[in-house]
C-alpha cells in the first residue's frame, strides 16, 4: 500500500484498510517491576478474554499461563532436569532444620556441664551423633549445591530454547497475517509485543520453576514434618500457608493485574509513537514539527506515567499486606512452640528446629508473595504475544494445497464476488475478465474503482467471496500462496528495499542467484551504471527501506529484482509516477525489456503509460465499463477512458 513516500510508517491502529484496498479511496500498493511494557497506539490488547478450543472464553491471564506450560512440554528433557534439580535442592533445605535441631540436642546432652549427670557413655554417644549431624549438614549442603546447579543449567536451556522457538514462530505467523492487519498495526508496537513477550518467558520460567515450585515444596515438607511431631502445629502451619497463598493470588490477580495490563498497553503506545515519529523524521523536519512531535509524545508519556505509577503502587500495597500476613504467621508459630516447651512437650532441640523452620518458612512465604507478583507481571506481558498466536491468518492455504507452476500466464476471473469487511456492498459483483497469456493489459479508472484490488486478488492477498480466479486453468485458492506469489513479479510505485546490500535486494527474487546473474539483471534494468559508481558497488547497504537511493535508483533495483524473478506474470503498479524525466526514461526503457514475452498488468493513473498496451480495462466502482486498445477507446463518444484522457491532456 502506498504511504506518502517521505513517511513510510504504518497506518494507525483502528484505521480502515488503506485507500488502495478500499472502494472509497484511491492509491497504489506499496522491587518495582521493570518498565511496564506497552501496546501500540490503537493496538488493542486482549481485553475480554481468549476463546479456547472448546469455544469457552478464557481470561487472558489463564491463556498466557497455559501458553507457557505448553511450551515447557516441547522441551521435556530440559524441564525434567530443572524439576529434578529443584526437588533435590529443596529436599536438602527441608531436612537441614531437622539435622540442626538434632545437633543442638546432641550438643546440649554432651556438654561438660551435663555429662556428670547423664554419664560419660551417653555424652560420648551424643558427641558421636553430633559429628554425624555435622557430616549430614555438609552432605546436605553439597547435595543442595549440585541440585541447584542442575536446575540452573536446565532452566537456562529450557528458556533459551523456548524464547528462540517463540520468536521464530511468532515471526512466521506475523509474516502470514493479512495486508489489512499490517496496514492497521504499528510496526514499532508489534516489535515491542514480541520482544516483551519473549523476555517475559525468561522471568516466568525463573519465578515459577526455580522459586515458586521449591517454595511450595518447602511449605508442604515442613508442614508434614511438623504435623508428624505435633499435629496441631502442622495443621496450623498448613492452614495459614493456604490462606497466605490464596491471599497473595487474590491480591495479584484481582488488584494488581488489571492495573499492570493497562500500563502494558500504554507502554506499547509509547513504543508505537516513538517508531512512528522516528520513521517519519523527514516529514517532521520538512514541516519544522519537532516540538509538535515532542508534545505529542509527552501527552502519551503522561498517561503512561499515570498508569505505570498506579500499577507500581498497587504492587507495593500488595507486598505490604503480604509481609504483614507473614509477620502474623511467625508470631503465631513461635508462640505455639513456646507453649509446647512450657508444657514439657518440646525440648531445646525441638524449639531450635521450630525456630529455624519458622525463619526458613518466613523467607519462602515472603518470596511467594513477591514471586506471585512477578509471575503476574510476566503473564500480563505475554498476553499480547499470546493474542497474536491465537489470531488465525485471514488467508490460509487449504489442506493439501499444492505448489503452483505457471507455464503460460493465462489469467481468468470467473463470476468473482468480493467485498471488503465493513463495507455495505461488494466492490466486485459477477466480475468476468480473461487475460490471454503473453498479453499486456492496462488497468485504469478513477481512484477506488478496483484497479489495485484486482491485482491483490490475483496475488490472493484477500480471499474472494464467490467465483474463481484461475491461472493457467488452476484455481489459485487451491494452491500454496507462497508458490503463487513467488511466480508473480511486481514493481511498485514506491518499491520498498531491505536495509541490506544492493546484491541481496536484487537477489531477493531468487536467493540462489549467482553474482553474474545479479549483475546481468541490474544491467537489463539500467541499474548497473549507478551501482558501479558506488564505492562498494553491489555490497552497498541501501538504508532502511532504501532511503540512501533516489526514487529512480530504487525503481531500477526493483526492476532488476523482477528481471531476476523471471516470472511469467508481471504487475507494474504506476512504476514511473513519481520520477523525474531522466529517471523515467531509464525506467521506461528497462520496463519495455522486462515486459517482453510475459503476461503484463499495468496499473496506471497517467494514461500515457498505457497507450501502447494491447488492451485497456477501464474500471468504475468495481465494474469494467470499457475494454479495448487505446485507439478504440479514445474514439468512444462520452466514454470514460476518453474523458479521463482528455482531462490529463489539458
């Protein structure tokens, strides 16, 4: 879709399809948490939920958490190493207070002050047992170290593998989204969603597998051990732990998460606003609008600051409530063990064990509150990524689609019905057009008449609502889209180049092309002259979207790319509309060579470019009003083509 050449940015979200795609407009195709991550201006993150496989609506939080769990299962070995290492290290932590309590009992019994009371034999036995307890503590420490090392290595490979696969698959899905989706979505905000979601996986894995899992194991283990010695204390610890975890989840999901979700959306809008202004910097400079853009960004940042500050404050409030609950638990458990000691049901070693356990559990409980908050933030930051994964492509290959091989280039539109979403009526209704192989056809007509849409449907950028489109007798809806588009070369009015070398840009049409083939294509496109004058020649980087080249130079690189593609069908989309006379002459000469022995479709607003074609289709509101060569159409009294031609001749 053509965007103003000086401003190659995406249309703002919520916009209608670009003018080239609509019947009503013309155009041509061309602590504190980490910074709350943000959805593009108008990029509406998942608000109401995600529809599950069974048709039931799930919350975005549950959908994102389920997404992460399914990615874990893709790497069972790494997940198993992580969980086994965590379990071994946690078991060592649970047993350490027991060993410490028994050591204190041995020290108390074997002390010189009491040896005369209990006897030397008992004292020596206590000393020997104390030595075993010291060895057990050292062994448990070593086992804990090895378990943690295994868990860290496992989580490292699990996380990097997940992040790589998510990035690769997300990019693949984005590549296959519809033309409208890309036109109506800020590129900057989409990049933020993907990168934020990737790093959220890292935080989520660390907090769930390395922290929350061992914390729950410690709570379960200590509760069972306490319950074995003193059932009342075990019941008390278990009950309070359940209440604390429930309180943490409610605070996180019901109080903190909604604010974090809003902060994330505004963070993405900041990214979108920055990308939009930076991409359109030539326009900003042309109008001296730096201060205006700074003020625009300032308004977005002001709302971001408010949303993010509120989210962080809620996180702090939640943490304070959780810490207060931990303090209450500590006092209750300590009071209970003192009561047991006073009633002779617990000795010094028991008291030492319980106090050690209290401080261990207190640390884990405090961490649980923090980790639940971190998990909540991580899942919130993954929600928009998951929404992208859950969005089906607008145009999908049918099951069993086969590659298309174009040998002649014959095109037929048979009774085609098509309308854009949101439009009240169809653009094309019962459209029948046949273009013989090897013919050169021009498409002309007022803006919004259907010229660009005709070529988009030929490339299957949209699915039609009725009828068939055939190439060499094959319905394009039954073949692989990639094979279809790979065999249709297109030269756009504003060709877009990658920020790569000239050789890579030309060879994009045929990645395996040799240097000699690339240079031959450039020669045929009248591009070799200016390329040879560049210091680095074909290795010259062209800048983002080709900004280092002039319009004519970009156009000739695009034509060279089309020469290298050597496709049987060629689409020229007003390829000389914005060029100076000298550049236009060079491009026109190259296009004449390119059009030989191919089926050519030329979209034209300047009718002088279609005068020499075999045939001209004159569109008006989706209907082919006139069909014939220039010499015939220009003679039609009151004809649409004649009227347009005369207007341009004034």
